[in-house]
C-alpha cells in the first residue's frame, strides 16, 4: 500500500502539480484536463493508496471506477460525487479513476479558528464519513454546488484584502449548509440502505449478546459497532436516526431493555445478575436506565408481570 501524508496544503498542491496556494491556510482550485481524459490516483494497477491530511478537504468530481476500500455498500457514481475529509482522517482506495474535471477546497483549522464556522463545522458529521459514504449529487445539486465552488475560487484568486476571508467563509458556510441538506435527501432516498444498516446493527448486537460479550466486555460503544459493520460511526448513527427516529445510543439502550425484560422474568436470575449480564458494573445504573425507559423499576416490572 502506498501511504501519502500531507502536513500542509502546499505539500498537497506540490503533489497534485498545482501552483503554490495563495494562502498557506486555505486554497480553492478547479482543474480540467483535456476533454474525455480521465485521471487516476495511481498509475500502477492493483495498488492501494492511503491518504491523510492535517487539514479539511472538500472535493467534487465524478468517480468513474475503482474500489472504495472502506465500507461494504456499493453506490452508483454516475453523477457528481462530493467527498469530505477532516484533519487526520485516513482514506483508502484502490485503482480509483475519476473525471478530468474536479473542484477542490482545502482549509486548515487555524483558518476558521475564532469564527462561527469553527463550532458549526463540528455539527457536520459528514466530515467523518468514509469514502463510500460520499454525497452523490443530482444534476441540479451538482450545478448549484459548482457555482459555489467557482465563487469561492474567484474570491480566493483575487488580491487579498480585509474583506476576502469574510467573503470566503460566508460562501463556504453556504456550501456546507447545502451539502447538509443534500445529505438529508440522500438518506431519505436510500431508505433500503438505511434499513440494511439498521438490520446489520441489530445483528451485531445479537451476536454480541449471544456470545456473552455484554457480560465479559461491557456495553458496546457506537464506535465499536460501526467498526464491525465497516462504516463510520457518524454515518451509521445518521442512517439509524433517519430510519428509526432514534439515535444509535438510544437503540443500544432499547436493545438492553428488551433483553432485560426477558432476563428479569427468567427463573433463578436476580436483578443484580441481570445487570451484570447486560454489561453494567453497578446494578443501580441498570435499575436507573430500566426505570427511565419503562417507567418501572426492575422489581416493580417483575411484580407487575407476575400478576398478568
């Protein structure tokens, strides 16, 4: 596997054959090689590439072919594909071929530090999605975002003055808001995929419970579950929220409550033993969660069920 680590935006520009960035903390570029020519991330065949940057990246291009190593879900890439990466995030892909035309924005955390975007960007979970969880645009969405990319690049190429950064940040915020809207649309349109992810999620929980891992290793985290499914935790959480209206953490707790109800009514198993089997170090924490979700303490639930 070939490993690429870019510490600065200038390093990325040099690797891509682009001019030095106008600003060491921000760059915007639009490349378009000869018509019908395709670009590849590697000239050699069957080579995996691992890429990590110390800054944010947003890329808009058409993926023609190639293996997106992370994740297990295959998506169509016939229209524009929007990729987001956060600092230190590693992407791995194999023989990835994309269209000659591409738009790219890179910006360092220091560029947005002290601005509203510094906090807002934490709300855009798609920066932590994996490659195969990219945003696939409709033609109208692609045209709109290309206009925003061009406006940002135009301001970036202008002579820098006291208004430049404010204008760029305003355009960048608009681009991210539209991306957030289009991602919501993608989740709704891919109902089958959301259902598939939720089914996988429940299947992993079932295996975890049936092999006594709750008792041995504790309650599984969202990060651990996502890793078993081959997706990012942010993408898994967003898909589950769209499908069920509840967060992944809520779904884990609901699973625990359902299994708890069964265990509490089983003969010869105490409330404390039930708590330990479900990964709780202290039974009182289990009792607190059970009452919060059911309105009854474990003891009251047992008593009520015995009467029915």
